[in-house]
């Protein structure tokens, strides 16, 4: 019996505590593998590609207090996106929430090596990094960076992402060398359930820009 796409993505993860570096490497590997399984070879990565995955339902609500929220409901993952935000922001939030879904069965183990007080914020950063890797894969960026003659606005349009998200990703991949220290953004990871670290099956993401991972 063929395993689901989500199951195949989860298979990549070693079931042990990961270092911060390993978490980022894994996130990029999972994003690349997901694109391969979905047969997506060029930008943009559309919302429908994620929404069609088994046991995932995506809805848009407005007004909505956060950029995205995810909860296991009646046998499927319900992802609620803030319908009043730009579509580029909603796609990024959806990709971010997908990483929460991928990590969920093993979250207590994968991030056990991160100090408890830092863990929620770190998980949010990993999910942001995964979203960037999924929507703006490194090989595609390298090609587009050359073809566009380093036109960041044109690249943002090509990948259907915000200019801010594109700038962040270009810095992460080293294509844009100017690096500034970002402010620290707060995210809320809302506990629900009985997991040992207080992480349950419901996640909420505050409305704020993607975090730069140095």
C-alpha cells in the first residue's frame, strides 16, 4: 500500500532530538521532497497544491485574529487562514502551518534538545524556514536570480510571494549579502491536549513578517 505524501515527508525525519542546524537542514529536505512528490518543478507553488493533500482542509476567515491556525478536527487537519491578509501572506502562512502538521507526531522528540523556554519561538522559526524553502526553493532561486538580473521585485512576482519574504529568502541562501539583524517577532503556540511539553494539536500564528534565519 502506497504511503501518503505526508507520511513520506515524515519518514525523512530521524526520530531523535535535533540540533538547531539539523532542524533547518531537515526542513529544507522535507520541502524539496514535497515538491518532488507533488511534481512541482517551477514557481509558483499554489495553495491548491497543499490544500489537496489528504486529511488537510483549508478555509479562509475574515476577520480572523491571527495569520493562521491549525487544529485536528474530526479526522483531518483544519487550517484556517486570515482571509483579510494579502494572498501572498496567506500562502506563506499555509506553508508554515503545513510544517506544524508534518512535525506534530514527533514534536516532543524532535525539539527536545532545545531549551524549554526557547522551544516555542524556535519551532516557529523552523516553520517559517520550511515555508520559505517550499515556496522559494534554493535551485529555483539561483536560476531566477540570474535570469532576473538580481531584480528582487520581479522575483517576488514570479514566485508569488511578498517582497519581504523574497528578501528574507535571498539572504538565507546567500544570494543577497547585505544582512541586518531582524527584530524578534512573537508567535503564539497555543497548547491543547496532553503532550508532555504542552504542545497539542492546535497551533496559532500571529500576524507578523517571516523571521530571518542567520
